[in-house]
């Protein structure tokens, strides 16, 4: 699993992870595991798997470190 930091969360149920590269990774609240989307905070370290969504790359199986 890859690691990153939550860069931004929205009130619409999705967010973006800073992957340490020039491209942030999109994730949806339905891909959060071991906690709820509402408990995640910007700046929090997370683990995730890289997947493919209908609009491009996305993080799947997102969970706190």
C-alpha cells in the first residue's frame, strides 16, 4: 500500500491525498476503511491502494496510518 497525507476534504464526500508527487490522488468516502469519512482530517497520514475510476486514477481502501 502507498502512503500519503490528506490534502483536502470536501463536504460532498470526497477528498484528495498528497502523494508526494506532483499529482494528488482523488478518493471517495465509499473507499474509506477502518474509520468514517467524517473522522478524517486534513494533514492526516493515510495508506491507500492506487486504483482506476471512471475519470482517472483514484485511491481505494483508504485508511489511517
